[in-house]
């Protein structure tokens, strides 16, 4: 501390003094700046702090700047300032100088004080050191004396020490000799007591010595005796080993002893393993017996069918019973968990035991002893691997057979737990036997079981979907009767309310979604954290992406689209087999899938399974496109079917009537009323599921107004033209000009997903049929008038359903026009009369 | 290589009946029959000058009634058949068919009945020369068809169409009337017709033939007919049914045509907007289905020499030319299974096996603004065809050149 202060002081003192003295002197500015810098550093004023307010001024007149030139400054002042200002300046400067002086004095005084105290400290230190030196001298003198003493003592004791060593050597030798002489007797005794381990141990200790001194007759005798005894012992051990009745621990002890007695290791390995094999095989047979009770395939099949049906049933809305009431898989009398448990407890644990003791005996043990040189560990290891692989393969076969019987998809947790246990126990083997193929094979089995499971779930989902559709079909069929019954009596919509289309739709989609969710939850068990195999790369990656996402979820969605599309095709051209309402419902379902459900399901899947897309997966957009296509197809088909039904009515009505000889129209034909009725009910039906859609703007009294235009001007003009015999061209000209401005109408075209578009499609198909049929007939005067009346009636009611009422106008116009052409005596009816007839109904 | 623009010809009247003049193999000539209830109906003979892209027309009067179907004799250029509607006046009704009159009240002054008839006609021999000298005059003062004989048998009802024996000598025709198929022998240069045999369609309900086609194969001994949704094949020697395609189309079958080169192949079209191709040996499923039209398909025609070219006409106002290579007689270009092909054609086909064509729509013709009820290939130029829409517009088109050369080379 003091030294530091000194050091700093030494550095700063002189410049400080110099600073005061040399300010007026024009010094080299670099040095001055450096000194300033140091001062600032010392007093904790950093350069940066000041820099912004006082940028390094080069102005020689800046009194605080480094380039200050007093002469210049003085001259400047004198030049620029008045006398009073000069006076002020002077007093100000004097004041500043004075304050600077006093500051400086204070600093000098402080420094001086510190210097004094430092000097005191140094003096004190010097005194202390002197005292310490004296004590050190005293210590070294004492040490020298101790050394001398010690040397003297060891010198006197030298002789006696050598003697004691010799005596103790003789004593040991004598003890050893005694041990040798007593050896045969001791061995015999051990043999009698069956303390084989002790016997072998004792003999081993003596063996080398006896070997070495066998040229002496007395030792030779002992050695022979020992040999005889040991042979007998080995015999006994071998006998015991062969009997095999003893426990694994006894056995391993036996082997250990035999090894120590120089028995050939290979033979021992083989014997050991074959002995272990017989026990493990009995375990395996026990396991096999559990599967065996139902070996015949028919029984299994029956059982599995039963299993499937009983699992699909709980999902259906009718039967809401929870499905964990399930199946202790009826294929065998124990469930899979029990089976695996038994396998693990019996087979796997004894296998582990065998491996441990074997390794203990032949590998770890041998590595220490002299046996290591003979490559025994490698040999033993090889044998062990072959042994374990062989047995494990059989075990796996059994497990796989058992898993295959697990067909019911009800409770997945049982299977997962079983697989988990199976896999977990195999980890023990993996630890014991690194480099063995067993755990991998085990994992493969788990993977196979998992994929199989996913497949089963897919088919269960599919059959569930088809069952739901059948239910919907039935639901659609039954209320229809009630509607038919009630519609006669009056508008009693209350009765079919419970099974109305939107509700059917929502219940269908909800039940499907629930089923998917429950399946996902079941499958999710495979990847649960507490399941050992969920860490495997397969379950982290491929299982999630390929297994669950692709082959389960995506496949199911594709199946839904596919089966929906099949409704359009298999329904055939007659369209009779599939009820139109189902088509409509499915179309909405597919559309909902496109807009939200698919992405929801996939997001759900991705979230639950944290799918990392290593491999390319089907993107949401593709599925959506597929769903949309299916929805479109279904809706188009719906339009076609409904259009066809109405067309059929119109066609029959036109074809079966004798239009030449018909009476004057008094009424709108019943068919037309029926058409309007049906159209209205279709409109209601579609309106239940689809939004209104956009239509071209029209005013509220659209039917009246446009109709009058339609009939009075345009139509009359056409009739007039066809009257005049002189100008046959005009007819075509007019209609052609008219057509030139109207767009071409695609009759069976795609419709949009809204009510108006659907209705437009249906009406288009119907009216075009009407037109074509009219063109094939010949009309009398009243035939034409009837058509006029019918068309007006249709006009009154149909415009409200379509997107562009001009379309209806155009087609009806065309129908009346064609009828007029095909009329032998075209005398149109008065517009007012038509209106009266139509309003009368 | 720009394709020639279509040639359009407008008739004054509405029309449905169109045929190529089958016996004419030099000039491109089509016959059109008009439909008018108020004016005298006409048969327009349309000559197309391919080189100058000009149409010449001649008009013959057909006073008997509006024409629903027209057929040209394969042997005699001047002979043709028509099916026409005749509206009979009240008094005629009273005398001939009093039962009909009894249905109507007496105060209907316009009371009448419409019956369909069929007849064989001969064109006046000088129609061609007359038109050349004074084309304007011919329009105003048309000549009249000469009636050869009626193909009527009052017991058999309304005639739907009359079919000439394909490639025959012009002596045999079949008329389809309600549910009867009548085979007529024409004698005395077609002035006398006698029914040689008949076949009757039996079943519940009122069955009616809508159209039919006489097969050019098997020695012209087979006939195919359409009624409602079914297609039936008949053996003309025994007049018995040989096959039946029930529900060939979802709705009414409108037209049929035989593949000229593959004897078992048949095309049909109908109100389900589809065109179907059948192998009559196995009628469970169509060999191929086309769904290009957006409304009923009224006519389907194979090209006479290149049977991959199929023409369809529809009431969506469109005409579609399709290239059905896969089911044609030359699916790979070199597999020629028909001996009738000349050697020159065979050579062509061998060359184009390199790039097999796919079934496709060649082009869609949108020149019509009303329903197109008939389309026909020219009998003289295999690359030329005509189509007729209800508003009386006849359009003559060519197969696109690119495709033509691909087929030929």
C-alpha cells in the first residue's frame, strides 16, 4: 500500500510542480497534453467525459485550451474589449488564479501528509525483520544437534537388527514346513467335511513348493498323497457338476474350483452352458405352453373377429360404453402382460443369471489368473454369444407369436406395457453382454408390433367410419318416412328434428374426430416418456412421421376421401343406391375436412408426437386438395342426381302427353307444382348444410317485374316474327342475336360450395331437359298455351333459388320459344290470363 | 400449318337431320333436312369446295312434312330416305282415325294429329345443272323430290329412322318404328317396298326404338338398336336378339355407331353426357368412357377410315373430336388387324409406331350456338366433317393438320 503510494507519487509529483511553473512558458504542446492527461487520469476525470463540452480547441485565445497563447490573448482582449470589460476580465482572472492557487496548496499539503506516514511504516518494518533473523539462527543450530544423535543411535543398533531378521526367516520356513507335512491330513479332513473350496485353496498354496522340491523323497511322498486326494476331490466335484441338481450358485462355485484344478476350460464352458440351456429350455416350454392351448387357426380367427367387432361397437353412438371393458385377449388364457411378465421373470432373469455367473467364471475370473494367456476369455465369450443368441431367438419367436395373437385394438396400454417390460428386461441383457444382437432384435420386435398395431388401428378406424356411414344412412332413411307422413298433414318439422342433417353431420364428424383422438391417444402410449423404447430413434422419428402420421392419420383421411368419391362412382348412373342427402352430407363433411379438420388433426398429431420430418411427409395442402376434390365431386354428383330426379318428372310429363290435342289450360300442371315443391325441399335440405352464397342483386318484386318484361316485349316479338310467313329468317335472327349476348350455359358443370350455386345447377339441369323434351314434340295451340302457363309458374317460383335469375328467364324463354316453334297453330295466351291461372295455383 | 377456319352455312329453318351423301365419293356433299311446321320443308344439298373453301347449295322441296331423319343410299347418289312428321288435318282424321277425333271436343277447329312416316325419294336428275345456271333462281323456285315409295306400315307405328344396308346395292333398308324393326326389300328401282322380315321388341311398358345402326361387319347381318337405356344387337337372318346391353347409359341412349374397322366395337352416347365404347362380346363394362360434354350427347360418329377419330355432338352446343387411339384398330400404329385396309395405308401405319398417341380430345368446336343434334363425316374426304345445330347452322370443319399428318406419316 505504501509502496504503491510511493510509486505513484514518484511519478506524478514532478509534473505537478512543473505544471504550475511552466504554464506561462510556451512548452511543447504534446508533452503538456500528456501531463494533463495523466493528471486527469489520476484524479479520475476521464477524457471522454469532458470531450463533448470541450472539444480539443485549437484556438490560441481559449484560455483553457492547450494551444493558449497569452500574447495573442492579451492582444485580442485589448483590441476587442472596452476598459470596463478589461477591468472585469482582470478581476475575474485574478479571482480564478487565486482559487487555483488555493486548490494547489491543498493538494500539496495532502500529498505531503501521505508521504510522511509512508516513511513511518517503512521504519517499523525494518525493526521487525531484525528480530526474526535471530530466531532463525537458533533453529538451525538445534537441527544439527538432532541429526548427530540419530546417526549415532543407528550405528549402535546395526548388528542386532541383522540377527533378528535371520531368526524370523528361520521361523517362517519352519512354519511352512509344518504346513506341508500336515497338508495331506488337512486335505482329507476338508474332503470329509465337503469344504472343497478350502481344500483347493490349501492345495493351491502348497502346490508350487511341492513341485519345486519333489526331488526330495520326503516331499515327494507328500506330493503324491496330495495328488491322490485332489484327484478324488476333482472327481467328486465333477460328479456334483454333472448331477446338475444344485443351484446356480453351487454350480458356479463348482466350476470355479474345477478351473483352479486345471480342468480344461472349454469343456467346462460347454458343460456349464448345456446345463443352463436345459433349465432355460424348460422355461421356454412353459411359455410355449401358454400359447399352445389355442393353436388352431380357426379358433384364433374367430377370437380375433370377435375382438374386432367388440371394439368397434363401443365407438358407435348407440353404444357409449367405455371400451376399456375390453378384452383380456381371448386368444389365450393369460393376457399379454402376464405372458411377457412370466417370460421376463423366468426366462430373461435366469438368462441374465447364467450370463453373469458365466462371465464371472470364465471371463472376468480368467482374465486375472494365469488362464488369461490361453485365450480363454475370447473362447468363452464366443460360446456365450452363440448360446444367448440361440436361446433369445427362440424366446423372440414365442413372443412374436404371442403378440400376433393380440388383435383386439381395445386397450393398447396393456400391449404397450407388455412391450415396455419386454424391452426393459432386454436392456439388462444388453448391459451384461455388450455387442450382442439381442437387444436390437428385441427392439425390432417392438417396432414390428407397433407398426402392426398402427395398421390394426387404421382398419378399425376405417370400419368405424363405414359403420358410422351406415348409421347415418339409416338415420336418413327413417325420418324421411316420418317427413313424408307429416308433410301431408302439415308442416311438422319438429318430428325429424333429432336427426336433422346438420346434427347428423356434426355427430358424424364429432364421432369420427373422437375416434381419431382416442386412437391417437392409444398410439401415443408407444411414445410415452416412461416407456423405455420410446427413446429409440425409430420411435422418435420414423414411428411418428411414417407410422402414425402417414400410415394412420393420412391414410385414414385419404380413405375418407376415397370412399366418398366411390359413392359418386358406385352409385352408378341411376343414382339410386346412395341417398342424395348422404351425398350432400358427405360433401359438407369433406369440405369441413378441407377447411379445418384436416389441419386440426394433423396439427394435433404433430403436437402429440412432435413429428420431426426427416422423411418427406404428405403436406396438409395435398390432403386438403384431395378433400376438396372429393367434396366437389360429391356435390356435383348431388346436383346431378337431384337434377336427374326433377328432369325425369319433367321429361315424363312432356313425353307422355298428347300436346296437339290438349284442352285449353285451366291450371298449372301438377307436375310443375311438384317440381317447385321438390325444388323447395331440396333448397331447404341444402340450406341446412351450405351457406346461402352470393346471387346477383335483384329487387324484391323481381318475379313480377322481370316476368312482365320477359313475356311482353321479348317473347311477343318472337311470336310476331314466327307469324309472318314472309320472313322466316327473322325468327332465327332474333334468337341468334339474343343468344349472342347471353353467355353459353354449361349445364352439367361444377358447382360452388354454396346453396345458390347448387340450386342453380339443379334448376339448370331440369330446365334444359324440359327444353330438349319440348323440342322433340309437336304442339297444338293449347299445348303451347299450357307450356306458357307452366313456364310462367316456374318463373314465379324458381327465380329465388338461383344466383342469376336471368338464367331462369333465358331457359324458360327458350322453352316457350321452342314450344312456339314446334306449334302447329301458335296463338299465345294473353299474359293477364296466364297470370290469373298461375296465381290461382 | 395454320388450320383452315371452319365454314359456316346457315339454313332458314331449324334442322336436325344431316347425312353425308354416301354414294358420292368424289365431292364433299352433305344433305340436310329442315324442320318447319309452317313452311314447306326442304332438303339442302350442301357441296363443299375444299380448295376454294366455298359452299354451294341446292334446295329441293320436301313437302311431305318436317324431317326428323335422313339417310342417303349407299349405291345411288340420287336416292335417299327421310323420316318425317306429317300433321293430318281434322277432316282426314275423322275419316281415317275416328277414334282420335272422338277424344277431342268438336269445337277445336285446329284439331289434328301428328304421325311419323318414312319414305324413299329420288332427287330430280337435273338439280345440279339447274343450280349452276341460275343459283338465285333455284333458291326461289326449288324443285321437288320425287317420291319413290312409302316405307309405311300402319300397324307398326311411327318411324324413328331408316337405315340403309352399309355398302350394299341400295336394295335393302331397315326402318325402326316404335318397337318394330322392319327389313324392307326395295324393288323396281326402289319404287316398291315390301317387308321381308320384322323383329319386335317386347317387354313391359311402351318400348320405342330411339335409334339404330346397321353393322357393316359380318356380311351386314347385324343390327344394333337403342331403346331407353338399353342397346340391343339383332341378327337379321333370324331377326332375333343376339346381345343386349342393359343400362348402357344412365339415361336415354341417343345414338350408336359401329367401328368401321373393328367388328365388335360399338360406340354409344346418351343423356348422361357420356360417350361409351363397347366390345359387344363382353357387355358388362364399357371398354372406355368419355365424359367431355356438359349435356346430352346426341350423335357419335367414327371416322370411316381412321377409327381413332370420333366425333360427338351435344346439346351443350359443342362438337368434340376425340382421338381414341387405345381402342382403335391401330392402337400402336402398326398392329393392323383388319384385312380391309389397303396396303398403302398399312405402310403409313408402320411408320408411326414410334410415338404412341394417347387418348385425348383433339379439339372442341364451339361454332354452334344451339344444341348440336347431328354430326357426320364426309364420305369423300376422311378429314372433313359437318355438324348441324338446331338453329339451322351447318358447320364444316377439318381435322387439324398436325393430327392428320401424325396419323398419316
